[in-house]
């Protein structure tokens, strides 16, 4: 009975952590932080799949979801940051005053 209760508590903690990571990922305003949280979510989800007895899905989630997907999202966040910084550095044209 104690082992069953311990596994139930462990499963609930895994679920709560997974939901917390999902909410944190979706509510993050910084794209880089959101990408890192997405990678953590994918890795944690692969642990959940392993706990459910699906090692093939767990490996696929870790490799494709967290690994490849996370790298692509980090690259997109880096490009978005570089683009926004380039726009901020661009000189603004002087304001024209209409002739009097």
C-alpha cells in the first residue's frame, strides 16, 4: 500500500510540474526564456512518457520535441532579437516641417 501511495504522489507531482512548465512557457514574454522553458517541458514530457511505459515515444519526444524543436525555436528567438535590435539602431529620418 505504501509503494502505491508513493507512486501516486510521484505521478501527481510529475503532472503538476508538467502543467507548471506549460503555463510558464505560454506566459513568458521573453522569447529566449520561453524557448528554454519549452525545451524543459519537452524533456519533462519525455520522462512522463517513460513513466507511462512508452520508451519509444519518450525517446522521440526527447530527440525531436525537446532537441530539434527547441534548437529551431531558440534560433528563431535569436533572429527575432537581432531583427528588433537592428530596427532599434536604425536611424530615424528627420522630421520635415512644412514650409511657411
